[in-house]
C-alpha cells in the first residue's frame, strides 16, 4: 500500500511509534495513512481497549504515543 507523497510541512516522526485505538476500521486506517505520510517509524492498531492493553503489555515502552477514540464501543 502506497502512503503517497510526504506532507508539505516539516514533521519528523521518524523515531516515533504510535498505537491507534478505534473500533471503526475506516478511522484506524485513516490515522495509519496520515501517520505514515508523516514518516512515523511504526503505527500499531487496535480495535478494542482489550487489544490495546495487550499490545501495550507486549510492546511496553516501544510505544511513544497512543491515539484513542474517546467514544470507543
């Protein structure tokens, strides 16, 4: 999957690992694409709080930033 051209402004997430938590696949994918275009080192995804907790327990301090849907089902 191509992530397109880099963003026109200077954002450097090349050392940042994200975790995106949303129950809707469309929004997870949209966030993933935007973060990869911003040159994120990695973007992990979880569709539930339970899965997010499992990922956090497994990856620990490797996750630098968590983006969570505030109205997750």
